[in-house]
C-alpha cells in the first residue's frame, strides 16, 4: 500500500500541490475503486457543498472524466475512506460513475484530518470558521501547540492564532462569517471590541449599511476613543487641505505673506499648528504690525 510521508506536511501547502509529491511504495499505478465502497471522511472540515458548483463539476466529469484522482485510505472491512477529494467523489456520484480513479494510501487518523484540511485550503477554500474549528480540533484532539500546528499545515503561527480568535466572537457573528455576510477583515476589526453586545451592534451596522473593512476599523477606533456608537458611525469629514501638495502651497503662501519661513504641521484628523519664527525684536514688531493691519 501507499505510505504518506509525514514530512511533506512540514514543507507547507506547496508540497501538496501535485500528487507526485506524495511518495508511494509498491505499485505506483492509479487504482479504479468502486464508488459503492467509498465512505466520506467524518473529519472532513467542509460540511456544506454548493449544489450548483457540484452540478457543474458533474457535467465536466461526464465529458472529461476525473482529471485529478481522489485520495483514499483502505480500512479493515474492505471499504475506503476519503482523505482528500470529497467534492470530486460527490460530483462523480451525480455524474453516474460506478468507479473512480484514486490513490490508496495508509494514513493515521491524525494525518487524515491534516491532509483533508490542506486539500481544502489548497483547492476549495474553507470559510474562516470551518478553518478555525478544524485548527481547534487538531490542537485539542492531538495536544498540539500552535507552533507545532503551524509546522504541520504550513501556516504561520500568527495566521493560526488569528483564525482561533474568531471563535471568541458571538455565535451570530460566527454564523455571519460562515454564510459570508462579512469577511475575516471585518471580524478581526470586531475582535478589538471587548463588549460582545457592542460587537453585535457593529455587526448589525455592517449588515444594514454594507460597510467596508476600513469603515468598520474607523468605527472601532472611534469607539475605543470613548465615542458612542451613534457618533462612531457618522461619516468622517475629511480635513482640508487633504493633500501634501495643498499643504505645501498653503505653507509657501503664508511664508510669502509674512516674508519669513512659516512652520506648518497637520495630522490626519486635520489638527495642527502654524509657527512663525522671528530673529529679533525688530522682526517681531514687523510681524505684529502685519497682524494689526489684518485686524
């Protein structure tokens, strides 16, 4: 039987892009396996499959056949369990196939979940909550640290930590992530809010107004500065002048008017300072005379 080389996981996702990276012992031929003998993997991270996309894949399979063999694990009763390729398996059933080409491998249960996760991240993109739940299950079930899990699935430890933090959000927001009512950028901004009730209020605003991630970040920043949610959601009025060129023009204009080098600073919120230096008392008197004329 085929043997999965565990160190392939340590090389990251790129190591599994082609099935050639997974070495086999004995026969290297592709097996045709009866679909009736195949069972889905209970640890498959994806629980929902888009029926329209499956139908399109089934049509492609009828016309072209299976382009990429699925990966199976043979179990003791003579049946097979899917390691990677459940979408192709389901679409093949829809296409009416009786057999399907597959690589048959031996893999421990721990490795199976890792391989299923990597397969899905690589080929189909799990939603962020599915990924987070699978990371959590791997950590808890196999007593892994985030660093060890990082090595096993080819993701940075900070990336794994960010996914796991999503599971601290209220259930309603997690469901919104799962159903793609907001994206991970929105969720990460909401994590900066400590109060779950306030997180839900901002989440409702996202749904009502279709706020961008940047807008949510602005709201969260405003809330952290002590503003109410009503104040935070108000459109931010851009300060004037809004460009460096305009600042420079104004600075030159003031310098020319006062006939001295004017210092001019302004932050992103439009707050700043104008400083007019003078070399001696005579120059100070000249500047005061200019202000008197303006008055």
